[in-house]
C-alpha cells in the first residue's frame, strides 16, 4: 500500500513538474493592457505557477487585476509601479478579457481572486502550504478562515488579521505577520491599498507569494453573497455587487473610462 502511495506521488510530482515547466515557458506570454502586462495563463496554469513560486521561495507579488485596477494605474504612479513589478497579473474581469481579445491575444478564462483563494486553500490541505489572511473588517478574516477550514479539511491557515489600519502602520503590521512565515499571504484590503501594502511588506514578511484578493474574505465569511451563477455567466458580477452595495458605483464608473481608453489606444 505504502509503496503504491509513493509511486502515485512520483507520478503526480512528474505531472506537476511538466505543468510547471509549461507554465514557465509561457512566463513571457503577457498581453499589454493600457501599459500593464497581464498574464494569459489559464486558471490551472496560474495554480502551477503559484506552486512553483512557493517551491522557489523567492518573495513574489501576484495581482488579480480588473478594469478598475488598470484605470487606477493610469493616474496612481505608486500603484502602477507595483503592477509593473508584479510577477503575476491575472485577468480578474470580463473587461480585461475583452481588451485582450481586441489585441488578438485572447485570455482563455477569467482568473479571479475569490477562486484562487478557494483553490489555494484546497492545495494547502494537500501540500501543507502556510497561508495568512490579512484584511476586511474585524473578525471577517477569521470567519472566512473557519469556513475554508471546514470546506477543505487540513487547510493550513496559520493566522488572520483585520485590514483597517493606517498606511503609516504598514511596516509594524508586516512585522507582526512575519513570524507566522506564510508561504502565501492573501491581502484583502481593496485595490490599490492592498498592493501598496504588499510592496512595503514584501522585504519584511518575505512570503513566497503575496496576493491582493479584494473582497474575497467578505464572500467566504458569508458577509457578502457571491453573484449567482447566472450573473457570473453573463459577466454581470459587477452589477450584482452594485445592487448589494451602491457605494461601489465609483468602481463601476471606471468601466466606461476603461473601454474608451482601450478604443482610443487602438485608433
Ligand atoms: N478593507 C480593508 N481595509 C481598508 C479598506 C477596505 O481591509 O482600509 C476591506 C473591506 O472590508 C473589504 C475589502 O477590503 O473586505 C475590499 O473589498 P472590495 O470588494 O471593495 O475590493 P475590490 O473591489 O477592490 O476588489
């Protein structure tokens, strides 16, 4: 039995090595969206790239970018700088996929922060990854962690912390997180705050992967309902979020700006 288990492990490892090298070869396969390079990986390839980052242990930044992030980067040099130095930028919106398609470099599927948190928590159970949740209102990250521990037994979330503190405290908060030695640090404080935190915290925490994941903890804690499948299927997740929280209008306003900028760039 034991031997068979070892053989199976070897087969799995080989398969994952092949996938990782496929993903590595495609590492330069990015599409430029308004000056921001976005990776064209599928969801599974993205997971393989993240696995590789964790194995290599070099601190890296991952961004789940939507159209509002690309718009924000046009007028926020600090945020833009983080996007340009990020090791992985996933396409977390239909808008980005639309723009990529217009450039003749389609992105096969959306790679969202919520789905990555879920899938990487499942992998944590298999591979023992140490995960830290930073962000959202007091208690929400812990509720999200509890829900994910139940969903993926063995999921190794080693610590949680709320995300309401001033930017001047970034280094102090990073020093509090560093002793947890996370392999993956999820930061759910909204764009661009979370990416700026990640850039400041990187040399202190040195997590192999630090990723901004927006409102993901609100979703897993049950505080916010994820859009029904029908809304997701028709790329109307933004409309659902707007219906639940009209304060999100500033984010929705970014969409026409994004579309206009992409069309202007073409002409
Ligand atoms: N948040 C936080 N600290 C702040 C501001 C916001 O932790 O200073 C949290 C907020 O509670 C929410 C998340 O950041 O859980 C932002 O979610 P949103 O859906 O707005 O993210 P985005 O649309 O940028 O992906």
